[in-house]
């Protein structure tokens, strides 16, 4: 703050001197400094007051602003701390989850390592086994081919299974062709030779013959037998119809007409009724007598004496004969095949009605089946088997 100008203090004078001064000159000189001092002081105090007020307002505003900033800062810090606590909690939970997942992964990794170790050991074992098999692959293939050819040869000789033998030869040739070794040419040549022999054989329709025998077996239960044959009923007698007499013709025949009509006029109507009744009754009686007694010529009388149970077993025996013939057909046993067919035909001729159309059809079908030729000499697969065995016997 600026120092205000001060007036010099008056010098103390002696009483005589003060009194001696002129009063008029002293009064104006004293009044002029007294009037000028208050005006200067007021002028200097107003800016100072305003500056103090402005400074106070600024300090108050600064204080209020600082207080608000501090309060906002505290609130922001509180929110940040709360968020940090939440984040820390979530981070802890996530860390625990990660730890658990890490433990599970460690367990799984350990299991995978164990399985990988087992797989490696199995792979090593398989590689060793493959090496052992690759060394003896030709021997295994030849042993398998020999077994297949031996089985096919047995089936060919016992059952005449030509198709099975051809399939076995084709499979053996296919197996040898995969190895593509020149040492197998001799074996493949023998297999081709046996294949040509089998293809040159005459074909027998075994399936068709077997189906015909099945058809005959299905009809056995419907064939009529001599024991169950019923007599045929006689035809109904024809009734006589009376014709009315024609009128007489004039001329030469008039006399003869009169003579013929004379006995008819003498007979009465009730006599005609009695005659009609008698003829009807006698005709019916004769029909009944003809049904009671019947004469028939049979070569084997015992065929008429079969009971129902015996007839049932006779039909079943006939079916068994046909079934045995079917099995003999499939096994190429011609002796048993023809023997069973002959026995079946004899049973049909002896116990069944050979006049029926169904029996005649069955006999004709059996004769067709019996006419088939099964006496076919089957070749052997000795060439192929010997070629395989000779190759295996080589050092």
C-alpha cells in the first residue's frame, strides 16, 4: 500500500510568538492543508477496497472450485476403487477357473501321453508282425490257395459242385496275380487248365429238376387213392311221357287205328297211375341196390383195405422218397436218385388212382425227371494242387 503524504507538524512556538503572528495570514494557511487531506485519502482507499473485494471474490471462487474438484476427485477415486475391487474379485474367480482348467488339462495330457505310449508300443508290435508276415506272405498265400483248392476238389467229387470249384479256381488265380511273381506262372497255368476242364463239362439243370420234385411233393396230399375212392351215382332214369292219340285218318288206315285205340279205351286212368308208381319205386330201389354193391377189378386188393392212418403214413412215405431223390440229385448220387424215383412211381401205381388227371400228370413229371442224365464223370483238381505243393516243396 502507498504511504499517504503527511504534513509537517507545526513547531511549537512560545506563547508570545504565537500571539505575535498575524491571525489573518495564519488561518488560511492552516485551512488549506486540512481540506486537501480527506479528498486524497478517499481517492486512494476506493481502489484498494475494490481490489480487496475482487481478491476476496476470486479467493472464494478459487476455494469453491478447489472444493468441488476435490469432492469430484474423491468420488472418482471411490468409484475407481469399487471397480478395482470388482475386477479383483472377477480376476480371482477367473484365476481359480484357469487353475482348475490347467489341472484338468494336465490330467488329460497325462492320459494322452499314456495312450501315445501304448499306441507307439502297439505300432511297434504291428510293424514287427507286418515284417514277420511280409517274410512269409508267399507261404501264407500258397497255404490258403492249397486249402481252398483241396476243399473245392472234395466238393466237386462228392457233390459235383462245378460252380463252387470254378469260383475257387478263379479266386486262387486272382490271389496269385496280385503278387505278380514269375515263379507263380506254373501254378497259374495249371489252374487255367483245370478251369477249362470244368467249363467243358455238360451242364445239368439241378435247380430245375429239384423244383419239379418240390412240385410233385406239394401235390401228393391232393392225389386220389384207391382206398378213398367214392362210387359214382347212377344217372336218373328218364320218365316216360305219354303221347296223346292222333285222330283217325280217313281212308285205308281207318280200321287199324280203331283196332289200336280199342285197348287204350278199355284201360282205366287209375291203372295208369298204379303202373307209374310201380315203375318209379322199382327204379329207385334198383339205384339203391347198385350203390350198395359195386364190382371193380383191382390188381392189388390190399390197396383197398388201407385205413385213414395208413393212408396218411403212405403219403408221408411217398414224400420222403421224393425228398431223398431231391437230395441225391443235389449230391449227384445217380443210383439213389433213380432208386427213389422208381419206388415213388411204384407207390403211385399201386395205391393211387391212375385214372385221375392229377395222378397222370405227376407220373409224367416223374418220368421227365428220371430221364435226366446225372452220370457225368467229374474231373479232379490234381494238376493245380500238385503245382502248389511242388512249389512249396522247393527249398
